[in-house]
């Protein structure tokens, strides 16, 4: 197991014990609805290394990347960042969807 993955597991375990992550947060498929009306789904891989983003007219598979807070996934052009049940999806500078609220599907 890589050092980064070990650190992630330790931090995640600590967060679960502290109550900042619930089992609902660890579901694999989420539907997000943004204040601007945009909707998308985020489907996490079993190991949480990837997330598939799907929306009308858009889909992407993003790899987990370093984040100081929450979880961040990127592919060089798009970024998905989530903390708890709130997310941001930055498809490009003209398509940034903020304060999206999610729930498991």
C-alpha cells in the first residue's frame, strides 16, 4: 500500500471516529443538484481512486488528486471537489457549478 493511500485510510478512519464522515458519505453513487439547475451523478470506484461524472451532454472519468480538505478528482481539464454532501464541478472556465448538494442514489 502506498504512503499516500495509508495516510488517506488513517485520516478517513480518524474522521469516521470523530463523526465527520458517516456511512452515507461512503456510498458509491451520488446525484448532485446545483443552485444553477445543473444536475450530475458522481459514481466512485470501489477504492475511491476514480469518479465517473455523468450529466446531460457530458461525461468524464477523473482520478483522485491531492486536496487539503474534502476529496478532489481531476483529469487535467475538469475538476470535481466534494466535501460531505456539497460539491463543485469545474468542467471549464465557462462551466463551473458551485454549491451543488448531493444525496446517494
